[in-house]
C-alpha cells in the first residue's frame, strides 16, 4: 500500500473557489484575500489578521517593523525549522538558541536564562501543533526584573517597553490554550498556510495582530498591508478602478502580499475546518490507541491542562534507541511504501548554523527529541485501513531493527 506523507486536501469546494477566482479575471491580492483574513479573525478571535505570501516573509516583516538592528538578539528554539532563525538573520538580528522541554517546545526556563539587555524578541514555536505555554512566556516578558533589563533600540520598542513575543504558530492553527483557540495569546502569532499545513493556500502565511495598548491593531494592519505591497499607497485592485492609477511610495516596503488565487484554496478549506480538524483527531486517536500497547512508544501530547493540539504532525518518539536505529526503522518503513518524516533536524546540526558556532551538545533535550522522533502521515484522507497498515508497518520495523 503506497501512502504519501502529507498531500493537500483538495475537494470540489476548493476547486470551485479557485475556479471562481480564475473566472473573475482577478487573481492577485483582492477580495478573496480579505475574506480569508476575516475567516481567520473569526476562527481565532484575533484583533486583526494580515495574509502574506509565507510564514517566513511575515516573520521578517514583523521583526523589521519592530526595528531590530545588528547587535540585537532574538531568542528561538534550537529545535525548529530553519525559517524561524533565518527570519531573524534576514531582519538583521542575532538568533539566540535555547533548548527544548520534553514536550518538544522551547523550555521557558532556558528562555529566562538566555535573556540579556540585548534581547528584543522571543519566538516560541508550537511544534507539531502543540501550543507553547503562552501564559508563562507572557508572564516572563512582563516580569519587572526582566522589563528593567530591557534596552529599546527603536521607536516601536520604546512604545512597548518590553520584549515582544512573536509566536511561530506555523503548525498550530486551530489549537487551544486555556480553553481558547490559539492566536491572541501573544503579541503576534504567525500561521503558515504552506502546502502541507492543516489549512493551505499552496504558499502563504497569516499574521495575527494582538498588540497591547497603546498600539492600535487596526492602524497597524493598515500600515503592514501597505508595507507588504512595497509601501505603495494603493493596491493593484484599487489602482485597476477607472481613474485610480495614481499612487505613491511612502517607505521601504517588501513584496509580501498573498494572491487571491492562493487565498481561494484556504478560503474553501477554512470554511469546513471543524470537519477537517475532527478527521485529524481521528487519525491521532487511532495511532495512539495502536501504540498504547507498545511500551517503547512515546505518543505526542494532544490534550493536557487546558491545552489541545491542532493535530498537525503525529510526532512519535521511540524509547531507548539511537539516532542510527531510528534511521534504520525509517528505512524499513520506506520499503513498504509508507512515507514518514522527521520534525525537525535541530538547527545546530545543520551546516549553516553549525558553521556559525552553534553546537548541538549545548541542546541535549533537542537532540534527544530529534534522535527518537518519527513523524507519521496525518491528514483527513487517511482511512482507518491505511492507519492500521502504517502502525503495523512501524511496529514490524521497530522489532526488526531492535532485535538485531
């Protein structure tokens, strides 16, 4: 049985929405992008949402808006995808990596120890869709002793007067924290809408704006929307109207906008997201039930202490094996034409970051999580029969490798 890792969910409603965009004669940024933003506001309860062309672009734009400069530091987990740290570098600051906890997400205590007067932002990452402990992180940046250490280097930082929290919510649209859907718990949250995500626009991202007073999130949305279009005072849709050709460029912007033809895919999906999320839960439940009989299996967190996953990646860990054994298990699974993955290779193990001086020995929990982890297929189209085949294939592969 051939089982792909993460195909996109494309049904008739998606095709119809994309076709509507194509037939409208308008395929770049326009009404469908605005509708998708409104749907994400409705889903998350965020103050404002701006859709952009990728998570990475959104993060770079927000860090540039913050005003980070060379010498400024941004705390990121060592265990994440490269984009989290690359966005910091592209914005001109230095990524300061911290170790993970045993739930995959960054250790809040490690974050506390990493804060210096140069720290301007913290980027927690909701690994596999499991939300970080937002309350502890927000309490940390509002701690009087931490605020006293803060040294602003831009007008936005002067206005905020503390470290900003920009949540990497790439995996976690639809997750819950303290009984409420994720998005508004930190200053900024950015979802990924990439092809393999729970909601996709093929490529894309969504910035949730929830800045505290005295910031005006509606005004910030308008400012960022213009920045995402090269700081042009009129978007292409407005310029296309009769007599609407004249515009101005009022700053150094970026090309970060999402197109309507992309937004159409996400628009159709988000309107049925409760159904799609329930199907992901079914996949998780079936996996966890099968692996509950295996003493060597560590199943991923799903619901605990007011938090609930978005069920994005089923990140299974296997006790008491080496990285090499994990790789052998994956090779055995692949022989059965089941595609699995690993989330993620820790940043210090990647050549680019290793050559910058980051060393995996400084992040033992991140390495432990990585070396024991296998990501299993998780998407609504998986049938119970396919899930049964995947679990049996993995269990057989484990027994074959470990019995050597």
